[in-house]
C-alpha cells in the first residue's frame, strides 16, 4: 500500500501535459493544449489539456480528470497501480507495506497477466545473457544477425530454453499460477501434458505504449520447414495483435518530435532502423495493417511512410495499406526498396547517413508510387491505363480533407494526362456508391436498435404501415422478375454486368434487412429468392396457381390492379403502356420510397421514446436517443440523393 505523503509527492510531480504527451501529440491553443482523444476515434481534435488546472477533458466522449485518472483510463489500471506508474516515470522512490493475502487475491486478472509477462521477460533476458545455452545458441544467432548489444538491452531481447517445460517449471517455483501462464499463452497445457510455447526460440518482447510487456514473438533457430519461423503470443485479455505495434514504446517520443512514423513489417526491421539511428519506426508484426494500428500511430503523428519488402508480397502489402491510411486523414508516403531487399537487410547494408540520404531521395507520395508501379504493366493498352487511373482515383476518393484531395487530383491529372473534370466525375461516382453502402449500414444498425423483430404467426392483427409500397413491389416482381433492366460496373474487372428486376429488388431489401410484417409478402419474397437463378421460374403462374388459396388470391388481386398502376406512376411520366421501358426509373424510386417510409416510422418511434425519457428526467438516455434521431435524419438526406442503376441502352 502507498502512504499518503508519497501519494502527495506523486501528484505534485505529475505534470498533466507531460503525462498526456507520452500518448497524445498536443498542440498549444491559447492557454490550453489540444490533441486527438486516445479514448475514442476522432478526426477533429476535441481533447483538451489545461496545464494551469492540471486536468484533461474530451468534449467528444466526455472523459476527463487529472494525471492519475488519465493513466487509469488509458492503461486500464487501478488507482494504486496508476500511482506506481507515475512514481516510476518521475523516479519517486517509496516503500510499500507488504500486501496481505487477501489483497493479493484481489488483484484483477489483467494485472496478474501483466505481472506474469514481466517475469517472463526478465527470465528470458537473463537466460540469454547468463546461461550457457542462451549465450551459445541465442546470443550467437542475434550477433550473427548484426544486432548490437545496446539493441538487445533496449528491446529486452531474450531466449527461452529448449526443453519441454523448463520455463514453466521456473515460473511455478517462483509462485506464478498455471492459470495465468496459460492465459498469457506462455504455457500450453493439455490434460496432463504441459510445454513451453517458445521453447528454443529467440524472444522479442512486445510492449504497450506505456512500456509494459504484453506479449512475445519467438524466432525459431531450427531449419525444419515444418516449424513456423515466427511464433506469437495468442490473443488475450492484455494483447490484441491488430491493435498493437511492435516498437511503439521505443518510438513514440521520436515520432512526436519528428512528426513522422516509418511503418515496417517485422521485429528485426525495427531493430535495424534503430541501429541506423532512425528511431521513429514501428512494425505491424507480420499482420495485415489494421485501422486500430493506423489510429495508434495517428495519436502521435499524421504522417506515415510505409517501408515494406521489395518483393511482390511486400508491394501488395504497401498497396493494401495505402487506402486505409488515407481514409483516416493521414498523409502517406512509400519508400520503395530494391527488389529482394527487406528493411532489415537494407538498413544493415549501409551507414546511417547513407540510409537517411536514400530515404530523402527515394521517399515518394502514393500517386507516384502507384503510377510508377502499375505503368510497367500498362504499356500502350488503353483499357489497362483506364484501370490504372481508376485504381488511383479510388485511393484519392477516400481522402477526407477536400484540399488534400484537390491537390492529389491535380497531380494525378498531370501524371496520367487526364482532364481534372474527368477525375472529379469518377470520384463522385465512387463516393455516391460509398455513401449508398454507408446509408445501408446505418439503416441496418438503427433498425436493430429501434425496431422490434417480427415473430411469425403474431402479425395478423398488426397494422402494416407499408402495405401500399409492398403491394407495388410484389406486383412489379410478379410481372418483371426476370427482365434485365439494370447494369452495374464490377469494381475489380470494370466489366458491365446486367441485372434483373428480381435481383435488384431482393438485393436492396436483403441488404438493408427490411422484413415485412405481412406473412404473405415474406413468403412470396422467400420463394422468389430461392428461384432467383431459375430461368424456368414463372412467378405469375407459380403464385396465381399456388395451393394456398390466400396466396393465389393475393397475387391475382395485385395483377388486376390496373388503375392503381397508372395513377401511381403518372406523375413521373411512367404511364401503364410504357411501364416496362421505365423500370430503371420506377423500381429504384419505389425502393427508395419504401426505405424512406421505414426510416420515418423509426423516427416516430424514437420521438416517442425521447419524450418518455425526458419525462423521466433520464438525460443520458435522452441524449442517446437524440443522437440516433439525428443519424436517421442523415440517412433520410442520403437516401433522398440516391439514384438507381444506369439503364441498359
């Protein structure tokens, strides 16, 4: 336990700006400082630090407090452990009274796993440097790879003894429980069989942003191709591979100071760059780059340079990562390496000054990188060139900042000799498609929150607010199910594919999870979905001659409603005699009306819930419902702008 006088010393020493800047890049704004909140995803800074008051506050997610609260929230630590973290940072020594057995048992599972991981790191590091096997096998390999002793210390490299369960036995002798050895993945246990996960491997500890060990990577020294070269800790309560970057703890200060981050692939790539004097570098650790990893970098800098292997796999990894980075509003560059080189071997092949000079000369923006890379396969083929342009335009379209997007469009126009107006037109098409996909997703999510599920067999006494729209949808499907009225450009091949009315309608309804309360409508749509690819399926004959009398009567009535058809579409010029020629206009408009009515009814329900929450003085619930209501407004606006597929000409 920590005594009160020590707590006072810690609180006095803990400068809020100093503590927060370990994790967030802060910029001065008047008397305060501003940055991107580390507790929720945001692109416009709303996280404010007040040095004078010693507090932080995020006006986006609402979190706030002092230095201790910040560390508790960010690192998921208890109050005493957050104080210990701050004491270590400010070199404040103190003695704690011994914990009672009861207090030890109260330590949460996460902290227990952290403690086991810390022990494992110290054990592996000591074994590498002090034990005969560690020095002759592990240390020899590390030095053969050209890794210096200062890098071994800086990254706390180690070696796990090559035996069945030597590490596990040592941990248990020190009092560490098998439960947490298993949960961290350090030990594998099957009934009465136990072994060390990393036996005989060189160990690369993985640290979180605060510098605590949360996982390990192990490199085998055997040439057996059946054995995985690298083995990583499994996902656990303290380690999520897709949210972690190797080297982030050692790199964060330089990333902030230099306002740039180099992104490589593996452990040794990071070490090689550090040895060359370039310390603002992190690795995605062999995993495909994730949004969470990009956002972690963005907390320290909005500038990323991707440095992957010079082989085909490395180039593809670079291309995959570019669009994800751009979408987060980050400036991305690429550093191409010579064919056959990786960041590790390349960095070790030259001096620090040579590597710095190479980066300065070869680092390029993503448009030039993609253009130079893909132009090699284009030659004089206009179709291939069109695909290349489309590929680059797709990348530009995800950039959220309008000015940045405009600059890249101008650059693309110059490099590819294409008019800017054409590029803008293509970007609008892509963004409309993205907007449509986003609207569909929003609608699905809000339907789940607001709507009650339809229970088959209970809907007969339920009024159907969509009866008019659904009757018209079914009538159109009965008459024109197989008629091809739409065309759609494949995103990968750019080929135009023709689609039937049945495919379009069912895809739209299914995509948004729209389910009727009318059991006849549900049955008809299900039967049509089952026969979507069956050219012999005749929906009129199938349903008018259906053995269920109620179903056949429903279909027959719809097909005989001639005057309803004329009245419904006369305003748009789609008279009954030209209906089949106007399907590319009629059907999307009908589906849009159906969706809009769904959203407006959802809004009505939300309005009632907001009134109820206000009456009960439930402010938090009221705010949550108002946010959902606003999202529905956005969906309505987006739906109002949507157009259908192009007509087949």
